[in-house]
């Protein structure tokens, strides 16, 4: 059984910060018509800077013939405007990015001439001084391993795991580049007993590198082997001795996450999405979607075996989505023909042999209304899975094969 981990080792300039550009407007008049002499105006657009734990971004403008000008911003959303820069040649712009309680994590500089009535664009390439590490561990919505907490230790620093939508996530503070770091991971049960642990030495550089790490079961029953591809940024695979590929075995192992009942282009654009909430690959060849357990009409049920001639393709990997659509849904994993969705009220069930794996009754009226009949799909954020039979847990939006993006 293969479980996918995401283990991202990012220098501050690569995954977290990309573009900074200075847009310089130099003129003798401001936009309001007030005369200000031979001064220029600079506006700094921050582009796609996404440094974790951002504290501030500062800009210093200097030259031999002018006094230093300093400005800063506390958030990424701000545009930094610098007024009153004297016209002249070789003005130096120094940008510094601070994060994680004041550490200088990026810096860059560029020179530009400030000329009246001209606009200059000055790209600034940032140099990373620190990197950030992210470890993402899928534990499943049911959390069958009973993982309750975790600790990531890096050379004496400790970071706690957050559990979000069936995943354990570690985010570190700023870590020095080009130094050998010892990483220790412990995953614990509710009593604090260690279930899985591992240790590895790595070096973070400005280029993402391949790493392998093993987390061994402290109970002697499992091994997690973390690997990555040399062509992918720290993509990690975890291998556990679980049941591997199997049919669904109980209610809630998969469930509906997105339903599009009323496309404006007609019924051939209807679709449904389901999500595998387990850490196993689920075999669906014995399953069906139907309005009721005993439905036999092609208009009221979809036999999974009828939409694929090869049963081995009717599988859903762990913590992934499967999109089923009518004939015109080009991005569907499988297409079906006759089954119809209504935009007023309907019962939907996902059955595997005699097992009810998921059931949903939706209506746009009554005491439990769902967001229907608005020419937009209704979708369920994974975080709302426990209350998925409540209409208020669903929202409008389109996000096939990913978590809900509510409008």
C-alpha cells in the first residue's frame, strides 16, 4: 500500500517568494497637480511574495548625493509607495524581507536612474538566506492509526503537528541554508505514547533536493518509507503494510463532495464528485450510485462496472477525488449516459453490493435547504464532512477534483 506524503523543502526565494518589481514614476507634478519640485515617485508592487511567518518588507533608497529614504510594509497586500526621491542617476534600491520574529530571510538590490516624466520598471532578484520546511502526513479522516499529535525536532527546535482534514502538517520556522540539519519526527497517540518515529540528516539549499526518510513504528508493526523523485520538489511516498486495494467496508469511507444539478448548457453537463476518506485504494467495480438501494432503472442508477470495461481501472486512491460526469463533461474520470440529477430534491446513495457507503438527501426547500438551482455546483468542504447531511455545510462554487472553493 502506497501513501503519498508531501515533504516540501523550500528556500525563501523558490517556493515562497518569486517576484518583486519597482515601478518608478519620476515627474515634477504629482497627480493632484501640486508642484513638488524635481522629485520622483516610486511605487513598489510586491508580486507573489508568500514567505511563511512574514514580519515585514523594507526598502532603502540611497545615493551619494541624497539622504537615505526608508519605507516598510507589514503585510503582503500593501503596495509600498516612496515619494520625494530626488531626480538623478544611480539610485540604489535595497529590499529586505523579514520573517519568523525578525530574521532577515531574503534580500536583493538594484540601481536605477530617476528621470523626470519617465517610468522605469526595476526587477529585483532576491537572495535566500533561510529556508522553510513543510512536512504533510496523510492520516485519513477516520485516522485509523489513532495519531493524535506529533513533534518535529530540528537541531533543538521543536514544531508541533496540526491536524487538518485528515492530514498531519508540520510547518517550521526559518532554517539556515547550506547547513546539515538533523530532523526527528515523532507521531503520538492520545496518551502521548509514540506510534511512529524517524530521524534524518538533510541540508536545505536554494534548489529543492531529493531526500529519503524512514518513520518506524514504535509498536513494531509498520514502517513508513519516505522517498522523493529527483525531478519533483520533495514529493514523498510512504509505504505501510495495510490492506492495500480493497472494496469499501463501511459507511463514510467515501462520500459525495460536489454535485452539479442544473448546468445552463443542459443535462449533458451534470456531474458528481466523490472522495476517498481512507488511506487505502478503494475498488469500486462492485459499486453503484442510485436514488435508492433497490433501483434498477438506468435513469435512476449508475453501475460502476458499466462505465469501464476493465474493473482494475475502477479504483480510487486514498484521499483523492473521482469525478463522474454526463457525456459532455470532458474532464470527468468516467462518463455516464442516462442517470439524471434534479435541481429541486433528490436522494443519492453510493452502494457497494449490500453496503451503504454514503447516502444524501438534498432539497432546496424545507427545514434543511441545500444551495440548489443557481446554475452553480454545490460543494462540500472536506472540513464539513461530519455534517454533510446538513444543507448549511454545502456551498456554491466549482472545484472539481479538489477541496471546495466556496464563492
